[in-house]
């Protein structure tokens, strides 16, 4: 049987990626004692690898495809093909940011004030390029962890990753500049994309994963409506939403089906009921394919 070698992100993205694949229709089982997850897709051969290393291994052909952050693609300088962007992270569906930070009480106001200073970060290559672009010479050192604690004590500033900014606030740090915004990317090896079977498999995965993300926060609504109340019920639906309307066996009644944001449903169901809708059913969505 043909296999697609897939690099799966180990670490902060791992759980959210497992959930994304589940909603895409692929169940992946990860053992705490193994780096080789199993799945119900026999055409996948999966291995866990840190996101920091993923792009390099995909470039070198150890994996046909993989998932990693745009930040680590930039950091590694690896030459890979980006199949699609997948806008999810550890704790939400938003980009993560690499930010230049200093203690709240620091006199440093811009990157120019870091001339000759010390800066710690895990994103060392990209940070060096950022400082060079701004024509600032600083001592950029690699941080092995606990980066936030070093600011103002061991170094003058840090470049660190944030999703919500809450950890920075808790550590009394102030953002001086955002140097990179990053989302998850589905990447592929160039040679793999020249293989007809692998290319189709990779593209199929991309369709399913994007469909699962598109369905996030969305639900479907079905209802029956008397023709006499149809205009009133349609008017109660949010603007720009075009429902599917189907004739029922009784020519005086139709069925309406529409996809909506889940957060709006609790507000409009009572309005739909008052407008004349009956038999209203709300159902979850795993994928929306555009």
C-alpha cells in the first residue's frame, strides 16, 4: 500500500492538531511513549517532530508533508512548498505573534534603543535579521527557556511568542514591537508534489483540514415554514445569508436550511419561531467545503 509520510507537530500544537484532524474525519491516536501515532487512515505514516525542526525535515525529504508554524519556516530558511494556511494555534483560532519586549519600567522605547544591548530569544535567526534590517547591533543570544524571566535581569530585552499577551502582562513586560505574525502552515516536499499519488493525497488532506477550520463556530439550522410566513422568516435570518429552500410534500409548506455562526443562533431562534418557523433543528458541523 502507498504511504504518505506526514510530520505531525509535537508540543504546543499537538493537541489542537489532533482535534483538527478528528473534525476533518481522520482519527489520530498518540501514545505518550511513542513518537509514531496511529490513525484510521491506512495511507498515512505519521511521526511526531518538534515544530522547530519540521520544515527542514520536509525539505530534506524525510517527510512528504508536515504541519508547522510560519515562524519556524522563516527561522529555518527551509525551502518547502506551502500547501495551505491553517489559522489555528495552541489555544485559539488566531495568529500567534513574536514580539520584542522589555520590563514595564524600562527606558527602552524602540528597537533603536537596543544598540549594544543584550536580547534573548528562541527565534534567533529571524531576530538577527530583524535587528540587521533596523541597522541595530545588539548581542542576540539563544534562550533555552524561561525567556520572560530574563528580561531586565539577565538581558535588556527579549523576543518571545505570545497568543493573548496575558503571560507578558503577568510578568510585567511591555511590547516594544511586533516582529512576526505566524499561523500554522501545511507544507510539502517539492519532490513529493511531483508524485501524482502523493500530490493528490496532500491536496485531499488540505481540502479536509480547511473544511474543518471553516466549520469552526458554525452550525446548521433546519426548519419548516408555511409559505405564507416565508418572507417573514427569511427576513429574520442574518443579512447576506442565503438559505436553501425546498418544497415539502404539502405544497403550502417549505423546508429552510441555513448555516450560521453558533453565537448568533441563540438570538435568532426565538425570532424565527415568532415569525412562523416550526420544527427548528440545530446541528453541529464538522466541515464546510467551499
